[in-house]
């Protein structure tokens, strides 16, 4: 099983069918092409991001551009 990094807190998350995820279309975000930003798992023209818990998922869904900005540092839990 592979792992992904939660873009909100920086925790390692197991990639599995029951993981908390969301899909972001890269064309929807102005900072999507910034070098050095966190990357999700590429999937069909977008990126799928994985989360350690519901709180991180909801925070990301509220402000995805904030968490994908190249200057953002995960909070660490």
C-alpha cells in the first residue's frame, strides 16, 4: 500500500479505498502550477489529495488554494 501526505497537517496517510480524499481540478486553481507546492496523486486531469481526518479534509475544501500555495507549511499534528 502506498502513502500520501495530508496537505493540511503534513501527516502521512495510507492510500486506500476507504481513505478520506478530495479531487481538485488543476485548472480551477490559479496557483496549481507553482513549483514547490504540495502535490497530490495525479488522476484524470486533476489531483486527488488524502487526509488524516475529517477536520483536515474540511479545512482543505474551504481553502484549497491556501494549502496548495508553495509557501504554505503544514501545521504538523
